[in-house]
C-alpha cells in the first residue's frame, strides 16, 4: 500500500487549517484530490476522538456560545430542487462554546439551529466542565430550555441580544449591518453584568471563516459532503486548541492556558494521531482470517 511521506501529510494538514481549498492543496502538494479527501477523513476521525478524550474537566469561569452559518451542497432555498439528493444538504450551523479566559473551544456541534441541537450541545458542554460557570449566549430561545434542562440552577446564565440598524452610508449589499445597541438579559443565577459578552466567540467565528475555505462567503468554496464538513471542523478545533499559538495568551496554545497539556503540539503530532487510530491492513490474496475472541490471527 502506498503511503504519503510524513512531510507531505504535514503539508496537506497545515494547508487544510490555513484556509486552502482541497483542489488547491492537490495542485500545490502534487497529489490526487482523493488523497487529500482521504487524509481529511482520517484526520477528522482521529482528532474528534482526541478532543473527546482530552478536553474534559475544564476549569472555566466564563463560557461564551454562538452559532455560525454555512451550507452543504446547496443553499436551503435550492435544496428541494436539486437533482442529486445529497444527505444533509442546505443550511448547516456550527455551534461552539469558548472559554473566555483561555480561548479554548470546549465543545462544538454541527446541525440545524433548533432545540434538539441546542440540547445536545449544552449536554456535552455540561459534561466537560469541572465547576459552575457564567454562561453567555446570543438571543436564540432554544438556549433557554436547553440550559435549564442540562444545567438546572447550577449556572449563571445570561443572553446578549444585539440590535442592528441601517448604515449612515445607506444600504450596502455585501457589508454587515451596523450594531447600534445591545440588550443584556439575566436568565438564571447571578451573572456578572460586565462579563455578559459574546465578543470572543464572535471573533472566533471570524477565525473559522479565515482558517477553513469551506466557510468563505460568496464563493464556490462550500462543503459538498456533510461528513467532510464535520471532519474539517474536528481537525480545525484540535489544531486551534493544541497547536496554534494564541498571541493574546503570550504565545501558548489555548489548551496549555487551560491546563490540559504542558507543551505545544505540532502537525507531526496530529499525523501521529492518525497513525495510532488507523486500523491494521486487511490480509490479501489467499489468506483468510480466524477470529479468536477479540483478536484476529492468520
């Protein structure tokens, strides 16, 4: 079986986390697009398992939550008219929770912007925290029920609703609306008003759009497969938490600041995770396998 050299795998994984599209990576790295796709799938599965194991018992004081929109295969309005009935086509929302102090992405979920996804998202967040936190979200009503069912009274929860108005320069097609105010609403417990904010998680959403080509707006660089979209997110979040040096933290990674690790990981380490997660190759030719308990011998 042909195997890419370590340097080539590191190059491809680094470009996937630095905003390059899969087609451009295949041209620059001089590999097949299928090779890039296969490596993305392997990296996504390995990184998802690594994050699920390592990001536990997070000691945090303030958590900010938000959702970022993109679409898979086609936009939601065109989903009923598509010839190819691709799974999970249309709107895709990525829910993420960030520790305001360490900038660690504690957890994320990919799914529709509804109450079911909100409940799954909050349930997973609750299981990864080591103590009571102050939680701030946007004004989505699904958060209220989800936080109440998962955290109960063991949280200081508030919502920040931003008010947008027209620009003084008049309507502009591609420019975002102007924020003219914000309403802070305390939902549960006693949240500190000066820390009711979603600024850090909104800045993280911008980092995601800059670091993953499939999140770029007004281009054809959207996801064509839902599972590949999830794999790209898993790779990105491990790279962001454990490999990327955060300037506001003095050059350490969010995971180091949160006390989850002592050293900065590299892309070589992520490539090693893929090696550890890889299944042994299946026997070929005339050989057959005989199962003995949990082991498989020739």
